[in-house]
C-alpha cells in the first residue's frame, strides 16, 4: 500500500471512529485507546489547540534540571546524522510534554513552527491530541503515529515516532525523544531506530550513575573504616556505595525529605543521617550520639586557583573541591548568615537580579554535594552549622578569577551591597 492509499484509509478509519460507525479497518490498539481518551477529554478533532509557550528563561530552567541534558550528546549522535537526508527533526520533551530541545532539517523546522511544534510548546496528549510525544508519555511505551492516526486533523501531514526515556536509578519517566517529519519520508523502521537510541541514552545514565557511586564510595569507605558500629553509605536515591557491619543490599528505601539527624529507615531502623558529597552516611542506632550530623564547614578560599569546602561531622570529615562559580556562591552565603534569595545572589554575581535561572541551576549542583549543609528559601548554610571562611592574606587576591560585583567590593574592603528588595 502506498502513502496516499494508506492516508486515505487512515482518514476513513478516523472519520468512522468519530462518527461512531464501523471503520473500514480496525485502528491499532494503542491508537484506538488514545482516541478514546481524546473523546472522553473533549479534545477537538479539527481545532488546533495550543497552550502558552514557555519563555526562554523557563525553558532554560527546565533544561538545567532535566537529567536528559546529560544524554543529549548520545541522542544527537544516534539521530542527527540521518535527519537531514531523511527530512526529519528530533525533539526531546520532559515528563510534562514540554519540548526542551529541537534539532534537524531547516525546512522541516520551519514547517514545525507553523504547527506549533516549537521549543517551549506543550505537546501533552490532552492538549494537542494523539502524537508521538504525548501518547508515549501516557503509555510509557514507544509509539509511532502515522498521518490521520493523529487525533487532530491539522497534524495529518506528519508522522512521528517517540520513545520514553526512564531514569535507571528509580524507573522515573524523564521524558520522550521523538523523530517527526512529513508522512512521505517516514519509514516503518523509524520507531525501532528511535527506541534503540532511547535505550542507549538510558544506558549512558546508568553508566553515569555507577561512576557517581564509585566517587561516593571513595569518600565514604574511609569514614566507615573509622566507625565502631554499623553504617551504610548511600546515594540520594538509596543505592548503596559501601557498608560496614551490615549485609550488603543494592538499595535502601529512603524516606522523603531526608535531612541530617535522626531518621527512621525501613530496612535499617533508627539511624542518624550525615551528608556526604553525592549522598548520605547512615549510622545505625547504636552508633547514635549527641554529636550533630554536621557541626562545622571550613570554606577555604585562600588559594588563587583552587578552593575547597571541608565538612566536619560525628563520623569525621571530608572535603569537596569547588569550581570557580561554586566558590563565589559559597563565599556570598558565608558572608550573609541570614541567607540570600536567588535574585539577591544574581545581583551580587552578575549585577543583574533577573538572572535567577543560572543561580538556581548552579546552587542545585552545589547542594548535590553539600546536601544538609545548605538549605534554601532563602539559600543559606544550615542554622546548626558553624562556618569558617578562610580568606587570602592579601584581600586583593580573593577569588582572582571573579568579576562578581560582591567579590570585587570585598577585595577593595567596601563591604556588602544593599539587599535587593
């Protein structure tokens, strides 16, 4: 069956389904289920509904926090080389159906713009009907949607193939990678191709997770060697990096909102949680004492090219090397015990209080390594943590790379700027 004949048949199937008549052929089960959802949800079959596009800053903020950002090189390498010749585009959406990345053939990108298939757009199934992004999110399975299988008629000139990407650490749905293009250029094998690349992305996430566990083990194992009781080192998702005095388990179910201090863990019982860079030290009840989980942080900014944060707790100490940006942020927080909002930090770093997206993204990365040491709303060091700031002997040598207004004032001994209202 050629493309034109297939299109006519699919349009006849859709028309019969909308009218409640017997179709000339049965729609594929996943398409029939989606159409039923559309009819029940009141999606108009011939009216192109569009929700508000995300702003550039909103899109960038979602990109920064999305784990899919880490696997974009894998997706590009697996899909982009063939897209120009095939007249297709690749889109990557988050778990809400928002398109965060879009790349491919220029002429198809222009056509996609007219369809509203643009970065920041909402392609949730309940908004735009049956499609490779939204339907894959609902079913959590790869799906290919041909021409009139799209519930909304304005999409009938397109065919798309989308595959979900899951977080291998906890099975959480992260989003969808989709390849779309004109019906005449789409091949039935496209779905298998896109699905394979999505699995490669999941494998890359798994490799990165194993590498993070190795880094956590390198920090946690020396601490465990000094502890007299039973304890475990786990990452934020509960995956085990090291144990002492316990039978090893692949994963521990952590309570939501885990923070430093006493905590009950289903598989271990009463514990004391202490933050580590990239995870937690869980000391079992017999190892609990009066000492706080984290008592002191030494922020060493005395160097000209390297800076560190050393955290002291009941089980010992560990250090974290700081990037130039993270050194700037921690300096600002150490200077203001009451804490600062994202807008205040943006003003102090860039002289522009509107650059909150960058600040939040960087602080999110800092807090992955200093969980329990830093809190937010506002951003600050935890109340029970003593903070020692080591500056260079010569104030003019403080963070010499930095162009942040607050750091420049500190070098000149001018003190802090007024708080941004």
